[in-house]
């Protein structure tokens, strides 16, 4: 009995001790920032679910048990966690999340996270908060103005392709876009724009792979700019790499985030049109007797505006000749400029964006799932775009040594009637700014169809013949000549990690990216273009199978990080195209079988395999001196066995001198250097001759050889790079910079060389060209002001690249990249910058005066260089101001130099549409060209006094001096403005965080060479053909609001 009682007391004592140990107590503390200022309204939470807030002095009080973890969160500051011990009073210092610092972990090649101090090459990271602040639907567009050395051109149409280059253009005919890698998965960034679309000749831009990335899933983007940073990707690294890391579940946290927002898109830059003269080719009206009465008739058959001056004359407009529109039939109206001109055609585009994510960390599992939806209408009527993205990130630690991580993303994109751009039959911009008539009332044009289904166009062949002479009604174009596209994309990976021994572990990875895309386009019977219907089916799949063995070790002052790996890449792609031929038999019946003649069908398939081995070794000494070497060898299926193996090395080093020299003002300092050699991929059909489908003969399919001789001895283009850099952070991390100088030389550039036609071929592919890029990149971060409640941060980046085509080949010194519609050409020329626009220029006398011929027109030179499309430099300046829960950020994006050619300017002048063609009395008084004319009497140049009619003078913009339509590509843009407010925790109710924000993108533009002509309009896709504007939609601005709820 006594023993049992004793045991009971012992058990009771143990229980009492456990109870006392687990008993809650009051824990107090003070939360401060690094400058010692108290942080008010910080939320303090315990693992047992208790919650409190700091007061204005940063003081908190909360009930917690010994052993509890206490988390402290504050707006603009990172989360800090501490464990409750025996004490009851704690001091917590929160380090600002955006303090200037050049250290930290970043994602590098192959998705490996590294300490930035050890890196011997340039890279720049952009946090997800910056990507998401502007609420754009394309994650990579947010890099514009934020990354030194990155030139990014936004699409010129709804959901179009984004052009990205790092450190300039390097290949004449090959790929110049960087590789995009998301969570280690190489992502195809293809687009289907053909050459005619890229050169401004007309077509639709159906976007690229970058659009499939959900911006709300992005945690960070690290840009690996040069060869030393990206050499581990071997043949895919020639243009740099954009490494995207997505969000995951965080240890010890459950996070539910809901975003809902709306954005509005409106016209920003538009060509200035004249409002003094209407349509026609003559300054007088035609008088026609209809039903015994005389009427003044407008010359609607001429799609130009050289007609009579607006003076409220009574005329019969184009819409007065259709009896079924009784309210307008045979009724005259005043001759005047329309109040509802082309601007009224465009809508305010609206985009609704909603996303939700759930993240949770369990004992051995991290989980994050997300779902987002974008529903957008464009500025062009009847154009829509929808995108739905679902993703899951799951990591599970099955044991102390074995972990499996999975990332899976599915994206569905549905586009309807993406606008045609360039000089095409269905380009509404071409019909508004290059051609047209200034009296057109676009409200009247909305009735675009007659009861019998025929088109009702303003461009009547004559008053009694409504057949369109040149131009379709723009509403007919957008409602009858439509397109549909659908893309289903799935990408993801499964990674297995096994810890073999301390510092030794193995990783196996299976990565996949696959998409199917369907496109259909229709042209209605009665259109200017031949009626028709076409379908395209694209399929792409790339699988990567990878294995790596890592060994990391520290011995005293020395450290080692190393790995070896193997990779097998298998890529298949195919396209099936079918279209009607000769027009449609039955109107409005859009099937391939409804073809007047035998339909046209084409099909191609390709398979590429690359096997690789690679490795890295990085040695460190006292965490301040690092030397790293990498190597990769690729074997290509696209090359003959005797010539299919290529090795790519890199060596980098860095010295953290702040570990040796330690003045009180210096926080961090590092010098670095690196050298590398990388290459480009070869395409599927550059080494083997293939047969091309030709027209049928007596119903039998026929094939012909391509006119370009392919070459089995081709090898990849090679890029050799060396770079040096200096990084420093000082004054308590209030000032920092990162400076880089790089020098890149590319050799063995692939060029089709002219070949004797007697061989049966006109061209032959050779490794012939050379090109160099050298430049500087600068990133400067400053915190000019910080106190208890307010902080001002400035980020400035600058990049200048000098490009030169060393040679095109030994056989020829020029290569024609493309020809703009009707005019200049784009060339690669030996000894010059890439992308030379070539055409005629003014002729100048010895004093620099323009020479005018005997008829009063400018003399034009022989074809010459008019400038390169490559800018001199790019710059971005971001200012961010925070006051308690309020944050205001503005980004200025600057470009200086480069040229672009405008087809819209050329034809707009020719047709009398643009403002200049009627300004300053030129139509009444004529034009005297500013220049000099040769005088035979004095045998010298004298001031020109010969008058030319405005009609003749501006017509010469087409067949005269080409340089009049070439402009500087300078701009200063207010690229982004964001204003957000995060409610104090005590006001957030059931939510952990509530943030409301307003945002704007491309809000203002200054410094244009030609008002209304934005250089960024001169891009139709992400390919090499740039700097040519063929008929672009107006550039736009976007503004909107967003609500973010965090549970």
C-alpha cells in the first residue's frame, strides 16, 4: 500500500512537473528595425495559435509556453522566429527585406541554389514582389527596365510574343533569345510567327511560351547573362539563361493567398492625323444627277485624303446609297472632319485576373497549390484572350535521407480573333493610319453588313457600286475575318534526392514540357482578300532525364562544392497545316472541304536528341576566395557521328576583399572574373537535304528539293566570353553597386552562302560568320533616407553594348535579313553593327545642305546605310517610397539610339492622312523643300525656291528618300507605377494581411523622334527581324487595381 502510494506521489510529481513545464506564461518583448527604431503594428504569433500586436513603441505581450516558437511579422520586413526559453523578455530586430545587399542565396544553372559571394560571374535577381506589383499577365515583361543588359520589347498585339535579348544580338541567322528555365525545367519559348509577319508584312502574333508562366507563382527570377554563368547548359547557353523559381510551402507556416484585380487598357501613342481635308484624289467634288437631282459625291473609290477642304458643304456620304438603311438613304450631310474617327473604333480593353494559392508545411511535407485565371478583352473589338493556370509544388521527405519533389503546371490559353498586325488585308491599323479618309464616321461603319450578307464598305468602287475598291470595312474585318487559337501546355518535373553520406548525395530528375496548339483562320466571301479557311496543328514535347552526384565538404579554412551529371534530351515537334485553295464554294461554311480547288496540305515532323555529361568543382578558402571550373560535353543527333561531340568549359573566380580589408564603412566587397566557351543548337534540317512538298501533278503528290544546299559538316556556332566585375555594399548597406565588363566573340556563325545554280541549289549553309559584343553593365542601389516610419530606395541600372559583325563570310560581306513592305531592307554587313537598315538617303553638298533637283524634289542617294536597329544604351531608374503600410514605386525605362523604319509613316504621308500633310498651309501654298539647288549659271548651289504641290511632295515619301521614314528609337517611358497599402494587423480582421493596390504600366512616353510613332511598335514577335513597323496597332497604357488577401 505504501509502495503504491509512493508510486502515486512520484507519478503525480512527474505530472505536476510536466504541467508546470507546459504552463503558459506572459512573454514580453520589443521589436525594432536595424536602426533601433521600434516597429509598430507588427503581428506576433505563437505555434499554439495565440496572436498579439506591437504598440507604437514596438512592445508586445503574449501568452506562450516554454519551447513555443514565436513568429514576428511586419510590413516590408522579413519574418523572424524565436523559441521561448526560461526568460520572459525578448528583443527582436527585423532586418529590412529590401536593404541593399549583394550577398545571399540565388538560383544558378541547373536550378542549384548557391551563395552569391562565391560566384565569379554576373547575375541579377528580381524578386517575385516586383514581378507581381504591376499585375501584368506576362511575367517576363516585368523585367523591362529592371535588369541591366536585358532588352525586352513587349508585344504589339493582344497576348503576343515578348522579345528578350541579353547582351545584344550574337547570331546572324540563329536564335538570339535566352533559354528560359523554371524550377529546373527548360521551357520552350517558341512562337509560330512566320517571316512575313515578323517583317511587318501582315499576320497574327499568337504569342510564345513565356505567356504560359503564372506571375503569381514566381518567387524570384535570376538572370544569368553571360557564358560563365550559363556554361553548364552547353549548347543551349549561348544567349544566357532566365532562371525562374516558383513559390513553395514554407516551413512552419500555412498560407492562403487570394488575389483579385482588374486592369484597363487604353490607347497611349497614336499617329497624329490631319482634320482639314477629306477623302479623294481631287480638291473638288464630282456632281452626279440621281433621280433628276444633282448631288455632290465624295470620291470614295480613292482610299486617300487629298480631297476637298472641310467647309460644311452638303454631300452624299458613302452610307447614303443603301435603301435598307432608310434613315440615311439619299440624305446629304455636312462635309467635315468626323468626331467619331479611328480613335472611336478602339475599345478600352479590360482584363480580370483572379488567383488563389494554398501553401502548407507539415512535419515532412511542403505543399503549395495554385490556380489563376485571366480573362481579357483587347482594344480591338471582338478580340478576347483567356488563360487558366493550375500548379502544384510538393516536396516530401520520406526518410532522413530520401526526398521527392514534384512541380507540375498546366496552362490553357484560348484566344479569339487576335488582331492582325503589319501590312496585311486584315490589319485595321493599316486601314486607319496608312490609308483612309478623314471624314469617316466610325459609328456609321458599325453597320458593316447588308441584309443579303454582302459587305457594306465606305470604299465603294463608285456611288452605284458598293464593291470595296481597296479596303474592307474595319468592322467587317474584326467580325467576319476571325481566328481562333487554343494551346494546352503541361510542364513539370519529379526530383529524387538521396543522401548517401554527410556531404554526399545523389539527385535524379525527370523533366518534361509539352504543348498542343490549334489555330484556325477564316476570310469571309466578299472580303478584299480571297475567301478561305485554314487550320494549323502544332505539337511539341521535350523530355530531359538527368542524374547528378554531389559532394560538398569543409576542411578547416577550405571548402569544396562539386558534382558530376548526365543528361539526355529528347525533343519531338510536328506541324500539320491545311487550307482551302481558290476560295470558298459556300459562303460562311468554314471547312477545308469547302475549297473551290484542291486544298493545300503540308506536314512536317522532327526529332532531336542530345546526350550530355557535365560537372563542376568549386573551391573556397576562408569564405573569401573562390575558384570554380565547369565542363559539359554534348553529343548531337543533328550532326554526323564523326562531328557530333562538343565540349564547353568555363573557369571563374571571386575574391571577397571585405574579409581582408575591413573599414567600418564597408559591409561587403568582391571582385570576380570568368571565362567560358558555349555554343548554340543546330536546327533539325540544317545538315541533311530534305524534300519539300510541291503542287500535285495529275492528282499525284510531288516533292522537290529545297533551293538551299544543306551541309553535313556544319557545327554549332561558338561563343567565347570573358568578363570581370566589382561588387560592393557600404554605409550599413545603404549604398551598393555591381559593375561588369564583358567581351564576347562568336565564330562559325551559320550563313547561307550564294551557290552556283548549276549545282541545282542557289545557296549553301556554311559556318562562316563572326560577331562580337562588348559592353558594360551597372547596377546601383541607394537608400537615401530611412527613419522610423519612412524609407526611400533608389535602384539604377545601365547597360551599353557595342556590337560588330566581324564578317558575314569569306565569300560575301553582306546578308539580307529581310525587306520591309515596299521599301528598306535589313542587313547584316561585315564590319558594321548588326541590323543595318539600308535604303536611299538625302544627297548633301559640301556644306551639309540637302540637295534638291530641278523639279523641286529632294535628290536621293544610292542605297546606303541608314542606321542600325541596335540601341546605344538602355537604362532603368526605380524609386520606391514606403511609409508605414503605404508603398509607392515608379520605374522609368530609357532607351537611347538605334533606328526603326515606319511603313505607316511612309503611306500616311503618301495618302494625305498624317497631320503634317495639311499643316501650315501646305495644301494651299505648296511646299518649297528646305535645301539647295544646282545653278548652272553660277556653277554653284543656291537656295531652293521651287514650289511643289503638297500632293506631289508627300507622294514622294514612297518612292523618294527612304530615310524620311527612318527614325531614332529613343524613348523615355514611365514603365510602371504601383501604389499599395497594407492594413495594420489589428484592422485586418480574420486575415493575416490585407493589401489594396493601384498600378499602371506604360503610363507616359517622352523623347520620341516622331510623335505618335513608338519604337516598340516595330516588333512583331521574338525573332531576329526587328526595327520594321509595317502597320502596328497604337501602343497602349494599362492601369488597374488589385486586392490581396492573405489568411
